[in-house]
C-alpha cells in the first residue's frame, strides 16, 4: 500500500502531461526518481500503465481505470497539505526558549533560522545559559538541557547523547609531548567550558574508567570564548565532537587520547506539563525532527 500511495501523485502527473520529462519538471524531482516510482507502482499492481513513443506517453486501459479514481485522491490530499501549510505559516505568538550555547553552536546554528523562515509570525526569545532554571517558576516555554534531566516534575524527552572528546591545539604541544595515557594529562592546563568546575574528569576505554585530576587554567560558561582559548593553545578541554572535529580537519585542534573517552552527555528537551501553546508545540516537533536526523547519522 505504501508503494501505491507514494506513486500515485507521479502517476497522475504523467497522465496529465503525457510525458515523463514534463511530469518530473512539474513535480520538481529527477526523472529517474519518477520512473522508479511508476515502475514500483506497476510492479505492485501487476499491470502496465503506460506505453511510450518518441513523441508521447499513452495510457493503457488499466491506467485509464486507475486514473478515474486517483485524481480525486491526489487533489484532496494536495488541498489538505496546502491548508496545513497555510495554517502553519499563519502561526503567531511568542516562544521563550532556554538553551545552552554549546548546543546551539554545535547542533542548531542554522536550525532556528529555518524555523523562523517557516513560521514568520512566531517571535523567538532565546536565552543562553549553562545553568538549569526551573520552568515551573521561570518564564520559559521550552528548555534544552545537557546532562541528566532534572527531576522537577517537567515533561522531558531525550534528544540524543552528545559524544564528547578531549581536544587541544598544536601550539599547546610545541614544547611538550602529546599525552600517551590519561595520567599524562595531569600537568596540562585545562579550560573549563561550564558553570560547574570539577576537580577531575573520568575517561573510559573498553568498559574501564580512569579518573584524571584537572589543572584549571581558564573558566568560561560559554562555548565561543572557551573554544577561542583552546584554539590559541591556552589549554586542552572537553568538547562536543560535533564542534571540535571541524577544527581537527583543518589542523587547528588535535584529538587527545582518542581511545579514552569522557562519558556521553545526554541532551534533553523539557517543558511544563500543562498543555503547550501551538507555537511551542511546533518548535518541539521541529527540534525533535532535527535531532532525530542527527541521531540517525
């Protein structure tokens, strides 16, 4: 049934145009993709739908019979979709979003702008923080947090587990060797990119953990300045691999002890249990789809 439904719009368009080429252009899809959909539909039905000549595509008797009932199905579906798009574009209101800057820079840099383009009537209020704020008493509609979701009676949905690595710039190792084992990190300056400084960090390999004492050098509660200091060779840091690896490919950062990894950090989306506004629900769905694509990579 899925092959039938997915192939129906392509079938109707070919019938209308009597041309695979013009049908593909009108549907804004490659002609090879359209041909595959028609072939799958024919295989599923067990009949031939079209005969082709140099100038024109002709319908078989089976195609004429199918077209009689299909045009209304496609037209009704297109009407429903257009009405849905219209309602979405007319969505209005304000969304107050609480968000760690590291999550924004790593995963959402282009995404929120895309959301604004899709829903121009929604006014975004975004507050960056690394500290958790209780949404039951703070004026925010939705929050994204890193680490274990706080047990505050909120609805929480885990979006993904963020992979963390240790990174330092080549300049940091101009006069010292690269560490070959966790204990050799102890003497290196460490850059905190968090509001909660720790005395040590736990690294894992093959189910075994080692705890490394940290030597604090600089403290930041935002990713951007912490990354700048790391790139300047002022210390090594723990960072989301999604952000750091772009700099690794350019030779600006080195992955330290790649066989030893800090624990993954969960990223969750939270909101109060009360029924959300329409615009909040739209942003929830949008973010969930975005992170589902990232998780599938």
